[in-house]
């Protein structure tokens, strides 16, 4: 969780046992009681410290929520990094990226309604954990696209940054709980693979056909 420890709203030493205890307990309490119902005073009481002590580590309850949200979202990006670093072809990794992002997001967001609400709140309020999550997803896309271009599997003449941006935005609906919730009546797995195939058609290097007399 190293990058989360230096986010806006967090205070104190980068590594501290109490910081980890606060985040772990807040995660449990937010999931059991809900974010709105869990006050800093309640968290402090469970830890048997004064509320003011928690403010040595976090500027506000939102900052605690952002850290909890970031910790949860790391589970998704850990899964897609495993896809990116696999030894399969880049085209297969693109397909797996869409499939795994959808699977992990659905599994996390809809297994726990209160966690879903927390992540949705973090997106609406643009908490730092969301910016970090988006960056990690984009880093994964960059990694796979770069591999595909370097190997010649993807068209090396394509504009790299433009390709990364396009794939990232194509992937986004499968990582955003608000958009997923609005699409629950759709066959999301087939839809995700349809979009993945469309991306691959745009990415795949065109073979030059030599015409001889």
C-alpha cells in the first residue's frame, strides 16, 4: 500500500503500525455499518485511543475512506497486473484484461453493498484513491500495448499514447461500479469480450500483401 501512504489527506510517518490498524478496522466497520454511520469517534473507541490521535494519521474521515477504498481497489489491480505479466500473447492478454477486470469488479462491488456504496462515493467525490486506481489500470494497459507493439503483434505505426487512452476508456465501464450497476440486465461478459475483440482489430498489425506480376 506504499503509494496510498502518501496520498493527500494522510499524515504522519509513511509506515506505522497504527495507520495499518486504523485502515483495517475502518474497512471492517465501513463494510458492517456503512461509511455514513461510522464516525471517527467510533473508530477511535474501538482502537481505545482518542479521536485526536487518529488525526495524526488522517486529515479527515474522507481520508480514511480513501485509504480503505484504495486498499480494496488494489485487489482488482493486483489481478490485472497478473494478466499483464503473464507469458501469453499480447492479444490474449487484452482479452483477459477485459474479462478479469469485469470479474474482479463484479465480485468485489456486488458481494458487499456497503463497499459498493463506498467506492461509488469515492468516485463521485474524486478521492485520491480513485486517481491512483485509474493510473494503475492505465499502467497495465501501457504494459500490454507496449509488449504487443515491440513484438510486432500490434501495429507499431499506431500512436502509442492514443492507443493506450482508447483501450483504457474502452475498459472503464467494467471497472466503474456505477456503470456496472446500470448495466446489470445486460450480458456483460459477452459485451466485454465484444469490446476486447473490437480493440484487437484496431490494434493488430496489418500484413502487407505483395502483388507480383
